């Protein structure tokens, strides 16, 4: 899990907002048709308005958008979707530009519809960029493919903890607990369980989780000082460094 996070950190992603210019273009085509129809009616008010022409123009604009969405890749250079996807799957990921990472992982997800890893890695990228909601969607997609995929269980719990502003919902606790059962030697699982227990006022559980994290983290890990403070009852800010 850590190796994957380190490998993909710093990569940017393309949002569906990249479709906005193409939606705007389709709407402009429709608007041009409406203006043409309006001018026609003003010039020849006694003639029946050719409404079918406006419908045809609007349909053409939407068709252009539909074809692009079907075969194009928003945010990437030109070329059909299938050709770009095939090229990405053959390419060396170390050579990718920022936008290509998301397309690559989505292509991998489509090529292996039962494999949770591509969506998990996409979630890691989103989370590292501070995009909690897209990250949560990606982790949930990974878990739909494999409900027991432990890294996604933990990362979804961590993202949900962030979205809830440090409040531990029952679902978040369940995700952390499931991840701890699957990855008992991962210190971050215990670290976040301890934070959640502290938020709930479950002091005994929190102390048990802090001790597990303290045992598993390297002695020189900066989180050791925070854990020692919590175990000593001195408290501190609920910082949750990655």
C-alpha cells in the first residue's frame, strides 16, 4: 500500500469538468440555431417558422458532443478513445504526463473489471492531491470489485474520516476495524483507530490502539511523540499526518 502511494504521489488528474468547453460548444450551436430562426421569423413574419431546422441544428451540436464523449479522451491530445487506450496500456507508466495517469488507470480498470487495484491506485492519487470525494468514489469502486480488499478498506476509512472533519462515524469505525483484521501489522490502521476512539471518548480502546501503533511505527517516526503524549494523557491537536 505504501509503495503504491509513493509511486503515484504528485500525479495530477483530469476532472469531468474538462468536458465543460465541449458542452458549451454544443449549447452555442443550439443557440446559433435559435438566433437564426428568430431572424428568419422577423424577416418573414407571415411564413411558418421552420422549427425543424432549429431542432436539426441542436441535434447536430449534441451529436458532435456525443461522438466526442464516446471516442475522445477529454484533456488528452486528439485520437480515438480506443487507440489512445491501447497505446496507454502498452506504454511505460514512467513516461506519462499528469493527465495520462488517470486515463491509464481507468483503462486498466476497464481491461480488468474484477481487479480492484486500478481504482484503488486512482483513489490514492486523488487523496494525495487533497481530492477527498473523488478518492472516496474510487475506493468504493475498488471495494465493489472486492469487498475484502484491505488497502481500500483502510484508505476509504481515512478519507471518510477527513470528509467528516475528524468525526468517527460508525461506518468509518467499521472500515478501520476491518482493515485492522486484514492488516494487523500496518501501524497507520491502529493510529487512525486510536484517533477515532479518542473522538468517541472511548479512552480504553484509544489507549490500546495507541500502544499498537507505538509498537509498530519505527522508533524515529515523528508520530511517536504524539502517541507518547496521548498515552501520557497530555493530549494535543488531532493532527493526522499521512
